[in-house]
C-alpha cells in the first residue's frame, strides 16, 4: 500500500502543469488514483462524523497537500500530520496509511468540535493541541502565530471569532460552481496561496515590516515595501499572522520575515532602516 502511495505522490511534489506533463503516464495515473481515493475517504468520513466535507478537505490539504508520506520538521507524520504520541493515544497504528489516518483525523476533529463547541476551535486544537486552546480560552493570551494563520486558511475568519463556542462560522464550498468530488480532485493541481503545515519551520525571531487591521491591506503594504527595497527583501518569504496589540482587541495582521536569532534580525532591520524603511524586531510566539 505504502509503495503505491509513494509512486502516486510523485506528481504532488510539483504543482506546475509543465512538471506534470513531464512525468510518465503511469505516475500520473497512480497520482490520480491516489487523489481520488483521498477525496473519497475525506467525503465518507466527514459525513460519518458529522463534519462538513469542504472543511475537512481544507484541513487535510492544509496539513499535507494530500501527501501520505509527509513528515513535518517537528515530526508530525502522514497525510493528517499526527504526532507519534497523539497517534498512539488515538489508536492509529500507521499514520502513513490513508485508510487509517483519514478516519482517525475525522473522528478526532468531531470529538473536538463537540468538546470546544465549533469547527474553528476544533481546527485550532488540531494544530496547537487541546490544552493550549483550553488555556487560551480560560486565561487569554496568545495562540501560536501558525495556529492563527491555520484557522484563517481553513475557516476564512480569525480564531478570535470562534472564542464564543456558540459562534459557528460559515464553511464555504471548495468551489461553488462544481461538486465536492470534482473540486477536491482539482486541489493538487491548483497553486495554493497557503503553505502546508508539513513544510513550516517557525523561526524564533521576526522582522515585522508591515501590519494592518485588514489582512489584504497588510499584504499590499508588504508588496509595496518589497518593491521599494528589492535588494534587501526580494527572495524573502514572510509569514502573515494575527497578533494582539494594545490598540485593538482583535489585533492586527502582521507581516514578518522569519529569522533564526535576534542578532540576525537586528542586522536586517538596521539595513532596512538605513535606506528609509520601517521595521521592528519581535520574538515570535
């Protein structure tokens, strides 16, 4: 089973059409069968566990890009990105087996939706852990930056909106013009605006170069800054996340360049300031 999945996932590693055409027909056929199987499992087990299938598909896509063999920098494994300890606790023998991992993921999410009250908090807990989300709800403070972005990518709304367990939010269809089965199978050949959680390595420090109460405005601000200072900022891949500030309860969308240590972050910020740019160095939570 896993050998077939490894062969099938060749296409998933390259999302461009030109790359896909370069692969042998048997590889494309295996990838197509794999994606179809993944989408069928997502639909079946979403319905079986009372989850919106579009929500579940977005979450699995966000986790791994439908790659059954994904392993994250922190050790999460498989298409549903279970940590080994969580997999053991959930009775998941092989997280790399989609026939085990997808049902286990759906069941876990359904339990957390019941426990926390809505899909947004279930997604947050899937990413950050149940205890972290419980502490956040009980005591305030911050969710991890990556969790804020994770919930937004899946639900289309900030995590704070779901802190009221009675708030359900709205799950939009993957594609309002076609069926779920078709839309789900198209995901692997669409260049996504989001980054798979399996590929994210969170840097401990950040150089904040833009920020706004609206996500789109923050991104546009970053694009303007990058165009003004291409020598310093071209090629750098920023992270957009919500952060709390004293001037607004729901915080702002901050655009930060991840850096490994404070000294390196200071160097980047000082260079930017020396040519007329604005920035601050912050520790990522």
